[in-house]
């Protein structure tokens, strides 16, 4: 079983001709609302990959549609609380190249209490996995409890906060970050990236692929797939969810990375965050259609 303590956001997405300069007023080309939040996106990716996932999180009274969408995707939602505050939301700008710029309002995501998470994790055991990102409260207590149970713990260091990573690092089995986050963390710790003290480190590099670093083995590098990007929002979450799902199936790190890379590539060809995450059948078909060496 995979437990994901994660954010649930209403994504308000604006397609723009370019990112606004300070003081500039811009008219959006298009606008839509959809399910997002790094946590919700990762739960959807896990479920669409075929994993059994319980989401631990919170929404406000305005967030029932988001819980419904998670449930419809096959995510177990018994540990999503409805709290008396606004749901988390994100304002997302997407430029014509598919690049994004995101501002989040955490809302209910940071009103989760340690005890809520402990109740959810009470049923977990050493063969289970805990997935975390840096958009909710109760992260450290969740990591400590899962570590004490011997669970595999995967953490996405986003939004990046050096102190948050420093605090949680001793409990992690797998740290996921992008190139910029890896650079910031290495500077904050005063260590080379390859010396960051964690069992497994995965660095995603967008169009340049991804690398799996393990102090005890050679790096594993996977290339990215060539696609025409429409919207890169949630690509990292799709990668993280599919990677953890692949590992939980017993795939080797290299094979799980390839699966994750294919899923992330497909996601950027579509608009939105959770809405853009492909099913396992779509990923398998995409993979099968790739030219073989
Ligand atoms: O990683 C993409 C996500 O970041 C968006 O869905 C947004 O809600 C923010 O959490």
C-alpha cells in the first residue's frame, strides 16, 4: 500500500502570450480550473499507474469536487479531511512554450494536524511506502513515524526550502528534485550533489532526462522522450508518481525511471496538471510506439 501525505489544490490556469513583467497588465489567451497540488497530482499518477494509494490531506468546504475527482481516479480518500478553512489553490501562468510559473495559497493543506496523519498511518507497516512533497503540514512527524515503521519514504523537495529538506533528509529512502533544487540543496549543505546524504537521489532535468544517484552504484541516466510541450505543469509529479509505482511493482530503478520518463513526456503534451496525467495503458502504448535502438 502507498500512503501519500499531499496537497490538494484548485489550479487556476491562465495561458499567456508571455510571462508578465513587473507592473505589466496582461490579457490571458485562455483560462481553466482543474485539480492540482503536487500531492493530488502524485496520487493520481500512482493510481493511473496501477498502484493502490491512500491520500492523506485536507480541503475546505469548497473542495468536495477535488476529493470526488481523486476518488474517481481510484485514489482511497478516507483520510482526506474537510476543514473549516479555504482549500489550497494555485495561480498558474503557462506561456506558449508550455513553461509555467506558479503561486500557491496553501490553505487547508497546512492545517492538517500531526494526529490526523498518525491516525492514517496507524494501519501502515514495513512493506508500505510513504510519499511526501513540501506543500503540507505534518511532514516531519509523518516521516518520523514511517521511518520508525521501516517504510520506504519518497520526498519531492518542492516547493524548495533548504531547511525543510535538511530536517527530513535523515528519514528518506528517496529524494526527488529538479536540477535547480539539487543545486540549491548542494549549496545549502556545502556538499557536492553526489555527496548529498540520502540513500537514493533522483534528479529530473526536463528535456535532458533524469538521473538516479545511489552512493553504492553507478548513476543511472535516462533520456527524455521527444514531444511537443503544451503545458509542463505537473510533469515532475507525474514522474514521481510513476517512478514510485514502478518501484513498488518491483521494477529495477532503471526500468522504473524509463516508465516515469514516458509518463511525464505524455503529460506535457496535454493541458493541466492532474487532468494531463496518462493512464498506464496510454504510457505502455506510447512506450511501445517508440523507435527501438
Ligand atoms: O507541480 C504542479 C503543481 O504545483 C500544481 O498542480 C500546483 O497546484 C502546485 O502545487
